[in-house]
C-alpha cells in the first residue's frame, strides 16, 4: 500500500483527495494533506480523516509518506518539487509541471539527484478514445500525417478568475494556453510528433486578467504536417467543447465532447474488424471537466512504482509541452514564427 500526501488543497485537490481518500485507487491511500491556508487543509483532512499540516517539511518529517502530489499554484510547482525531492519520495505534479524551461530542468535534475520518480499529471492521455487513437497512430494507420487540430472552447468568467488572485497572472498561472489547453497541447504533440515551428496570436477578450483568454496557433511539425490550436475561455454562457482531429492520407479521426471524451469520427481507408464498434465502445460521458482520466492516471502511477515500470509522462515528457507553450508565447510577443529548440527572450510566462 503506497501512502500518498497532498501538497496544495485548492480546487483540483478535491479530485485527487476523492480518489485517494475514498480508496478508489488499488494499493494507494491518503495519509496527510498540506496547505499554507489552514482552513483549506483542514477541510480536506476532515473529509478523509487524515492529519493536516501548514508546513510541508514538517509533514514530511512527521509522517511516513511514499508519494507526494504537488497541487499548488503552477508558478510554485518548481519550488515545491525541488524542496520535496530531498526526501527521496516519488512526486506527482499537476499540469503544467512548471512555467519556465529552466524551472522544468531544475525539477528533473533534483528528482534525478535524489532518486525519485517525477510524474506529470496528463490524465487526458488515459481517456478511452484517446488511448484508441494513440494505438492507431502507433500502428501507422494514418499513413502520412497531414494535419492535427485541437479546439478548447470553454467558459471561464470573471468570477472564476476572481476566486484566486494567482489565476490569469504571468508569474503563477498564464492564460488559456498554459492552464486550460495545456492537456490538449500535450495530446496534439503526442499524436503528431515533434514541432518544428509555431506562429501565434492572442488577446484578452472578455475578462480582466494579465494573460490571454483567447489564442490561435499555427504549427509546423518536423514530419511536414501542419497543425492548428484554437483555445479560448471566452465561450458564453457555458463550456462548448474540448476536441481533437487527426488527419492523414489513409484516415481521419475526430474526438469531441467537452473533455476529449467522445469519438465523433473514425474513418480509415483500410478497415479492421474492430472499426465497426468504435463509436459505441470508445465514447464516455465524464461527470465533469476533469473527466475519468485521473483514476486511470493514478493506477498507472502506482503500477509504475510497485512494478518498476516506465511511466508515460515523466519530467522530460512534461517538459516538451512547456517548451512548446513557451515558443507560442514567444511568437505572440514577437509577432514572428518561432522555431523550437530556442532560448526564450520575450516570453512573459513565469516572470515575476
């Protein structure tokens, strides 16, 4: 039985606490929670009958803990992961793993130095239709890839951003690209391959925040395919979709729903027997925007630790989407096409 602790007891911690505190994950249990705001920590601790702390170092020296889930504000992920790494325990960190490439590199180096595995939360990779799509990509059913697109059309009004003063700030959060769309950006690169260059535009349309609530991005992949990212939290009055389309010379797949959870189109020139049942077998209706992926993600983490298996999204995999998002912001600031493997100069993300 792996003993888990939560560091950060905000909105997303309720989902993590539910899975671990209600014994929904095999061989995993919640043993402690921590937040500098005592009321937040106390609320989750009382719900699952575990001790709470307002100091993470005190928690680590007082409790027997195997895995720490870092769920604090995005801009603090690096600081907290690096501090916790010295205890030699495995670490899960919510998306995005960091806001700058330097911070991501420092997190990876710290975990390597102390021998702890670093897991980056990318739960949408475990969505049922996404896993089926990935198998089709790996089997090269698309042939030559032509275009990949993602559409994040969600609603986040001013009230959402006013609930916490770090939301929408460059120092601790970023905008729709870093927060809401980061999972979809990761999925697009996972399916289409490494990105060669990006060109992007953004605006802050309907809310009063530092960062963007609306953006469009054109991508060129190293394999020659093109891509498009459309991301906004300015949909009104409610969420519309979180979707992806992959197009190749031999087929097209579109996954829709509000959390890339519903198979909309599965068409290949060379059909397989299983293709007939795809639409009904690989569509699910999640209860909320977080979907079902966190459950499968935690099962994967536990299996990776207990059975010494390679994990799907380690620090290096998490870093890839940070590099891509940083390049997108660099393009927005410079008004130019930005080629990856670059050194950010104008990107505001993570700047204090």
